[in-house]
C-alpha cells in the first residue's frame, strides 16, 4: 500500500516517555492509512520493547522491530531498510510531535519536489513542573533552493551552529542547530540513490555527519517556517551523560568530517571556510567534554591527573590545530575564552570557567 511518510523511531530505554510520544503520533492530522510508524527497539533493558509490541498489535500502520543494542544510528538504518514511504522522518520517542507535523512537512515536500524539507522546533526543558520553552526557528522566511553555494553554507552550519547559513540575501539564525534529523523530512528515493545512511561506527554526532552528507548530495532543499516538533531536554540522555570515552568518540567524528571535506570539489577559499567550521566544532566539542568528562563529578581521576590529561589533549591533534587555526570571530563568546586558555595552556582557567558556568567545585 502506498505511504506518504515513514516515521522512523529508534527506541532505547524510554518506557517512561513512550506513551505520551505515541499519543502525539496517534493524534496526527494525516490519516493512519497514509503513513507508517517503524519502531526499532535497540536492545532496551526496560519495558520499551513490550510497549512498542503493544502499539504494533493495536494499530496496523505501526510495526515493531527488535535488535541487539547497536546505537541509534543502526536503529535508524534498520528503519530506512524497512521503510516504504515516499518520504522518511526520523524522530525520537522522548520528544513530541505537533498535530500537523506529518501533513505540513509532506505537503511542502510534495509541492516543491524536495529532497530535504526543513522546519522549526521548540526546545522544551522542564524544571520541576515548570516548562521553559525556547523557539528554534531557522530563518525568517521560507525558501526553496538548489544552489550549491547555499547548500554548502547550510553544511557549515550543520558542523557549527554559529556559522549562519545563507540563502540569497537571508541569513539563518545563529545557534539554532541544523544538524538534527528530527526537524526535517527526507525523500526516500534520494536517500537510496545516494546510499545515505547513518554511520554506525560513530557513537556520537552521527546525525550531524548524516546531514552533512545529505545536504551535500541534495538537489533541492526547502524550508517552511513552521514549528512542528518538540525537542525535550532530558539530563540523563546520551548527549548529557558522563562518558569516559567521549573524546575518543569525538575524534572519530572530526576525522569523518575532515575526510568528507577533503573529498569535496571546492576551491581553496571554500575549503578554508569549511575548515573554520570544523575547527569551531572541535573547540565546541572540547568545551562540552569538560562538562561530560573532564570535570564531571563521576570522573574518578584526581585533579592533577585531569589537569595532565587536559594538557595532553590541548597539545595534540586535532585540538592543537583547531586552537591555533580558528579565527576568534567565528566563535561564540564563551568559546573564545576556552580557546585563549588552551592556546596559553592555562588549565586552571578552564576549571574556573567551568565553575563559573555550572556553579560546581
């Protein structure tokens, strides 16, 4: 049966959020006969697997798959392999969809015959019972473009959100993430023709790398300024958890992106612009690692051991090259201080900045 959209959902230990997420799926304005939901349980150890089986049994447009834990990239790839829709959407089960999420995105994609449709999202953070909502709008006006220079500017913002993309005389808003897959719709035939899959060797930022390649291969990209998704900040999620191997995983991403940039058919000036975006990403990820690894309360190492490890990373590739090669005006203000401290190898200053930002000892 023909399906307009395949909704692909990687599921891992999200039992507490699944029901509210599925309520938002079942409330879609698009008829259940026009889309499918592919739930891929990635080796959950809670009740998530049983819950997705319940929904698959109850609704004929929902299918549940189970696999051993391989990470969200592998789960999304399984979804792509099983999908039959004209377009695919990648969403997370701890988030929420607006009522017209599928209908609005699909209609815009169909009218413009787009390979990728971009739309907007809310960023929801709960502090107790109080909801703090931020509006992540990419730009002021909609567009449809096939110009390489505009798509390449979007690729740079995918790498680093302060590298504001441009389409004609319009700039995207800075610091609104463009790397995520959940505020986009992708033509499935486009993904298949370009062998676009999430890199399963990457355990972090695989969605960034996927979108970097996708925007580079896309023929037509279109944007509709409509808020259709609710990204929910959960402090226990993978992106906010202590990871002892965080820098090792980050370096794999940096090498992946460097290889992609090296393979691009671009001139020296354009290469320099992409390298500035990559340097900025490396520095941003280094700053994030201070929270998730170096100065994280779960880090078992002593202060002296942490200081020595920090000095070691600062003085080795690719961090050394990024701190030296970045133009400071390309960085958000808080990263300028991090960069200067690292150039001077002032580890104590990094610790002071961390304490000032997070109020921790």
